[in-house]
C-alpha cells in the first residue's frame, strides 16, 4: 500500500526532480488551510508546468478555463480538457457554479444559461458558452481540445496508454467521479508523468469545513493499494489542496 507522504512546498522540486525550487509567497504560507485561497494552488501548478514542461496535458474539469490558461501560458503543451456541457448540478437542482452577469461573460452571448432574480441576472459559469471562456477570449483555443461530456462516459479508446505527460483531476468531486477520472488518468499518463488531484487536504478540520474535499480524500485514502500499483510516489504538498502522484 503506497503511503501518502507530506512534502513541504519548498521541497517540491526535489520530489518531482525539478531543477528550480518554489518559494511560496508569505501571503499564502500564513493562510489557514480551512479557508484556503485556491490562487495559491494556481501559483504552485504554474511552477510545475513551467519546469516539468509536458507536451500533452489532460484536465478533468474545465470550468471557465483557468486551468488551461496556467498550462498553456507556462509551457508549450497541447491540452485536452473535459467538462459537462450542461454544467454540474448540486442535489436539489441548484447550480454548482454561478455568478452575477458582468462584462467578462459577454463573449458567451446567447450560448449561456442565465437566471433573472429580483436583484440581478445570474449566469451559470461552468456550462455551455462559459466553458473555457477565459482561454478562448485570450486566444489559446488553437492549442486546446475541448471535450463536452460526462467524464464517466468519455470514450478514451482512441488514446493509447501513456498518451499524456500530465493529468489534473478537478472535475466532479463525488466519489464515483473521482474514481472514474483517476482510473482514466492512470491509464492515460505515461511512466514518469504526473497525475495531480485538486481539493485534496488530509487535515480533518479542512474536510469537515469543505465539502469539495471530502470524497476526494476518502477515495484516495481508501484506494492506496490500487494506486500503489500504478504510482511510484504519492504526496500532498504542504500548504496546499494539491496531491501529486508520479506514474510508475
């Protein structure tokens, strides 16, 4: 059974065999993990892309396209990214992601889902014309293959084993989706490549306070034996909500 190690962010370069150490700015090193600012994880991921330099990257969960941007802006990779066309829905039917209408969403035009209340017009930010909007508006679409599908139903038979150098799992956060995305990534990432999970933090106070982390942590902890057959190393970066696996 593979252990889940803890690697201090300043030692991440050693754990991944990178030549340049990462210095996390003080504003994030002093922040509580319970109220974690995901922009810190973006900073870490940009460092990894800049120095690991994948040629082909796979991403589960596109949303507005922030994840694609941090990859294409830091290295020369082509990116395959997958998102539900109709967006993620919470139990009870509420949108998982939505914001008030603003100028930044104008590019979606009519191909966006909106809802009008007494106070504002709201737009669903992980569905239809808002999927990948940031990388599209920035002109990076030529290096991106956008897949609109439920990742559990995505047909990967056309992709050979080890096709990708890296994979980032940040789509649906329920156990069944995490399991499916993980198994797909483990087959599709090459030996020596990286499988990375967001919303992983092994601290009990974090999982109690943040629903998005619970099934991710529970799945990883419960399936370490299976993961150990595919990975040579598995570690959480402290402080972050990031888990890294090195493909065996």
